[in-house]
C-alpha cells in the first residue's frame, strides 16, 4: 500500500439507550437498531456511511463497533445484513459514557504498532445528503492526519435547545476552522442568538483524530480514565466475534463523555488543536420524537404517519403505529406512538421529557422501559402473546440453523405447536422432528432444546404453565451463543 495514504479506522459507537424515543426504543433494543425510515436501521445507515470514505489518499481498515454486551447479537446480525466486511466488536460490560468507549477503540487501533485516524460516529443519526457527508468527513480525515482533533459541526437552521453547540473562531464555509469553545444546551433566547451569530454550530458528536493523539490528550487531561481503561483492556478476553474488556476493571472506569473529558479542555490549545469542519448534509441525531417528525415525509398539513393510521383534521403531528390501527382527530403538534404494550402521547415541544417516563417506569420496577413484548435473541425472537397467573403464550421464531440452549426449568412445563417450518426437538433422551401442525409436551424439569435444521424460519406457539414463568427460570447446559452460566 502507498505509504502516503492516510489509514483510517471507522468506529461506530453503538452503546446508547435512546430513552427519549420510548416506547419504540427500549434498553434491550435501543433506537440505533430501529428502522425509522426506509429499510435500514440507524446503526446500518451509520455503518454504511462511515465505511464509504476511501479515496486516492485515504485507505480504510475493517471497522470497529463499540457497544453494549447485551446488544452484541443484534449488532452482529444487523452488520452482516449490510454485506460490509466483518467488524471488530468491542463489548462494554456496562455503560461508562463515550470517553472510555472511544479509548477502547483507540487501544484496539494501536495494536501491532499502527496509528490510524479514528473516524468516530454515533450509531443513531441520519443524513439526507450522503455525498456531502462523505466529502465533509474526508476533509476532516485529511485535517486530522496532521495531529489535530476535528469535529463536524452542523450549521443550525432553527433555535434548537436540545443540542450542545460548537463555538467556531470564525464563520466556516467549507474548510476547517479553529474551535474557540463548546457550550451547553442553551435556553431558547440564547439558541436564537446563536442562530443569528453565524459562529455557532450544532455539535454532531462525530470526531476524527489519530488514535495516538486521543490517547495522549486523555492521558494529560483525564489520566484516571486512561489508566483504568488500559487496565480493563489489558485483561480483555477475545473470541471469534467479540472482544470483552475485563468486567470488574471496566466497572471502575469513571463515566465521562468525550466532550467533557478532552474536547472542552483542548479547545483553543496549541498542543492539541481542535478544528471544525462544517457538515451540510441534512443531519439529524433523532434524539427525540420531534426530530423524527422533522425528518419524516409529511402531508400538506405537516402530518407524518407510519403504519396503520388514520389522521383527520390534524396538523404538524406524528402518528407511529406498529401493531394496530391508530386513529387521531383534531390534534396539533402532537406525537402519538403505539407499540403492542405501550402508547405514548406527548406534545411535540415536550419530547425531551419522555426520558422522565422511562425513569418512572424503571423506579417502579416495571419491564416496559427495558424490553418490548417482542424480544430479540441470537437465534431469532419471541413475542409474548398472552399471559395469566399460571400460564403464558409465546410465538417463537427460530432462524434457519438457529438453536436455543439445552436447558431445563424448575417451575414450568411447556407445550410446543409447530406452525411453520421444521423443528428438531430434544426432549429428555429423545430427539424428534416435528413439522407443521405437530406438537410435543415438555414436562417440568426435563432437559430440552429447540432447533431449526431447515432452510426456512421455524415458527412455533409455546404454551407455558406453572407456578413461576420468569425468564430467569432457565438452567442452561449447552449453548451455541456462549450463554451458559
């Protein structure tokens, strides 16, 4: 490879929880893995954008994803669907904010003596002009190759109070400009002043910097984070698809954002100069439901609708239905979101406050903040159709070649009815094949397994009965996905 080319490591940060997009976004299946437009998730869109930066002077290495341990299989499955080269998945055992996450990527990058430019992007953003995005990011790579921090700043088109801002040293048309400072989310009056000033840009959260530069700046400004993350990294475990930092050591890392840990301290410095490249590409971070409305297609009255909906005599309203007909009449500036187990109705201007609903659900010990009725698993998914005091009914889909763990339950028995495909059932000492309309019974305490040996998805209806039906009543003996405890 030509030594004059800039080596780039694309990094997708996929560890967010997306609480302000509840009830569609849940802790176990957060917004970056949702398909809000078109047929690709936000995570897949980010992966495609950040891996499309090659040029005569820019060479890409296989990407890196930093994400939550609990989301590892959905991240891997969604990346495979893109057809892109397999990434390295760095799994955080707990959320410690973006500075430790970026440090994991930098430590991965410098393995074997390399020092690529990191292009670090959140996994939950959209752009409407991908060529413009590519051009801006390539400009940032070239600026960062010389040792600067580079951040992409979005020219504001409204007085937005939900974003942090970058204060540029001057107006920026196309080339990189020095950053004078970073400012917090403003009130409406201040945001209006920023809009009129011309030197304030929305902070996109997209960072471009050499791995060694990030580590050196972190060592200077937050040596506690740098040391603790190195310790967790040095005790990492690696298997075929995943890299896992040491869980106990990772939990000791101070939780801090990239901006607070380093960027705000480096702005205006000469040792670690910070530059900004303007991003004019129809960017949105989809941080709340109002942002989803902003980027959605609308009718003449400003209404956006997804799913089975009827909207009458309404304006500037978003209606998102996932499992049933949702009808609205006479609404103005309202968000309505329906899922099988929860409905949200909120004034569009109060979208940032949805996170308080999530906090209330969590403090009450309810499950709706954490999981959907439909729960994704590495082998497929299950949907809780009905439940009572001593029974539960699930619809289960197993992907071709997929297999549940070899397991038993102490408190429940199960009936399985095949409705599509072929099931290979281990039931005690027996292994049998079942096809459509055939069924079997798994007695309480019997070791069993469900697998799909076929080429089409397997669907079954499972009826559980017993004194306790929680998901933690599983004793695993063998598991394809490494979940044996």
